[in-house]
């Protein structure tokens, strides 16, 4: 296990950036999901939305202290106090429907957790915290997949409410892992901080979410199968590498 003090400046900065990006997205997921604790259809879903939102707030808070530790001489402030906010465009605004909340939870949170699972252990406490985050997130993923199946099969207009969100969020998350050969990710892989490169993380993400969506007969811009997925050309012209997000196209 590598001690954080042994990391070179570039590697420490890269790890800090990775953790703050994941933490920020967890925070904004929590903020918007919390609003559905009083609007989700049914008491069970409302209670679960509140619990998952609090869990995501806690996950973000668990990661931020390590961002500060890896930055050494820079101070990190909360995601709502910074002018630069690291969040995917799917989390720019409150969820306009329960269907949007469910799709976003399934796809965005799964992508975030692919990165956390790809991290080598750099120190005991960080490994423990990431382990707790991933343990909690298995429940969140199962909840989202269950609600998606319920919306699709049991709601008269459920599929129509879900469909507009699936491909845009899926495509953004495929981009979120970065373009092939991205220098920052390649450096972290070469220095044993990440176990997977950009395309390998995309494969792991699709291994998790694509079968669930395909079983429900949603059309996806992907082909192939587990471990050998292919995808349509991604919109790298809209990719903001600094904030790790797709910029929204002007209408």
C-alpha cells in the first residue's frame, strides 16, 4: 500500500482532483434527490429517496478530507461555496420528474462508483471509506434499477417519461471517464493509483447498466455485450475536460 506522502506532486494532484469530482457529483445528486423525499410516488420510495440523499451527502463528506490531505498546501471548500463546480450536466438542475431522478441515480451514481472501485489503496482510512461508500451504493443501485423496472412495466406512461433521459445521461457518463489516452488518467494508471484506463472504465460501466436497460427494451447507442461493448461516436466536441462534463448544446 502506497503512503500518500510518497506520491509525487502530479500524482497527488490527480488523485485529489479525481476525489473532488466524485465528491461534488455525489453532493449534487444528494441535493436534488432530497427534494423527492416529499414528491416520490408512494411512501416507500419517498422514504428511500430521503435516506439515499442523506447517504450521498455522507459519501461526499467522507471523501473531501482526503482531497484536502492530497492537496497539501491548498484549502478545499464545499461544492456550493466554490465558483468551479464539478458536476455532470445531468445534475445542473433539480430533477423535473421522478423518472429523471431514477435514471440519473442509476446511471450517474454507477459511473462514479466505477471510478472508486478502480482506485488502488493508497492508505488504510481512504480504502475503508471507499469500501463503505461502495457497500452503501449497492443498495442505491438496486433501488434505482427496481424503480426503473416498476416505472417501465407498471406505469401507463412510465416508459415515455423514462426514455428522454436514458440516452443523454448514458452518453454523458460514457464521456465522463475521459477520452482514450487521456494524460491524467494514463498517469494515474502508470503510477498504480487507478487499475483501469478510460476505455476499461467505460466497459465496466456498461457491464453494470447496459443489461438492465436492454432487458427493459430501451434502445441504446451501444452494441456488443459484456466486456466487449461498442458505442457510437461520442460528442467530444462538447467535452469540458476541466470540469468533466458535457456542455449543453445550444438549441
